[in-house]
C-alpha cells in the first residue's frame, strides 16, 4: 500500500482521461445515449448506497464499492457482467479492503433479496436472482480487471483537513460531505484526484451558504480550472436530477441496457463444482452463472 496518494495505484493507474473513458464506452453508447448511460449508473450507485446502508457499512466502504463499480465498467461493457451482480460484489470486496469486517455470504444475499424486494421492486419485479457462488466467482473477475489495485483514496479526509483550516466547520463540512457523496453518481472519481474533489465540494458549499472563501482559495496552490470542471460536472448532475424520474424510467432503461450473454441456469452446488473460469477467455462473454436469471 502506498504511503501517499501520489505514489499509489489510484494515482498511477486509475486517474483516467475523459477521451479514453468515452472510447471504452463506445459499444454501450452505440445502444444508449450518454444521458441514458448516466441514468443507469445513478441507479446502480443508489443501489450500492442503499445496500450498504442496510448492511450498516460506513460511508467510506460504500464510496470505495462505488469506485470499484465504476472502475470495472470504465474498462468493460455493461454486457460483460450484470451490474445487479457486480454491485454486491463490489460491496463485499470493499468491506474487506476497508477492514470493516467480514460480511457473511448469507447475510449479503439475504440483504440483497430484501433490498430488491422492498426498495427496488419498481426496477426488478422478480426476486434477486444471484447466490453466493455467483458473487464469489464475480469477485475474481473484479480483482483481475482492476489489476488488484484496491486502495482507493477518498475526498473525505482532505475535506476535513481543508475545512478545519478554513474554519466554520459545523456549517461547511456537512454540506461539502453531501456534495462528495453526490459526486459518486458521476465519473469524477475516475478523472480527478480526491483533494480536488474535496476543494470543489467545499467551494460549492461556500457559495450555497454565502461564505466568503475567495482569499482562502486564492492561497491554495491548486489548478482552479480543474476545480471548475468538477463543479460543472456536479451541477450537471443536479440538472439531470430535475428531469429524471427513476421509478418511471428505469425499467425501460434496464430493458435497453446491453445484456450479458446468458448460459443455462444451474443449481448453486453444480455451479460451484465447475471451473471458475468456465473455460472462457473473451471479456465479452459472461462468466458461468453471471447474468443468468434463476
């Protein structure tokens, strides 16, 4: 584990370029518009958030899981693995990396079933179709695709340090923290260092709360053009929220979403007995059992 962000795999390997990100998504964007693609990722980010809250995870764990989810699809099409399967897989892996404690397989599956039935039945009228063996197998694919780069530096720690230096912590910190949480619904975590995200959230909070931070920000040695880029991205998210009615739109978006190539369903015991690789080497093919509605 790198001692600081600049020496970490996060900085060296997982700060991506917007053009590269768009190019990797061309297969999906041939089917979905950019707005539809973004709406799907808002939905699945919300799913990870609700699942994490039901599991009583810390926000750091939920944020790391969301970044894992985005990292996977930054390099892979939606047709590779069903996002409904990858989301709890990211939760499981993030809980290990962030040393939250082991989440039992039974508890994770039971929580997924409960959350889908009670909170997301407008999107998935059927029950949660996956079992523990699917998630454990999916975890290997997630690790491989991230090249085992598991340490994620989040904006929360630099935010606390910046706000303490600025002052008025009780007012600015809660709103800035919420803005960072909202930024997880965008590609910001893939494109910008966490300290820049923290500064952008803090600047937005100062504007909303009508706090004069011009002198403080002027003394901060940071590329303010990047801060403004982040701010515009978050504001665009809020604009999208105004017209996005998730409960009405999501079923249509999920139906349009590229689907994994499915294989015949097997009982969990049979699936566990198979070679985890399933004899497949093409990333466009879904691993055995993944993307299959039982």
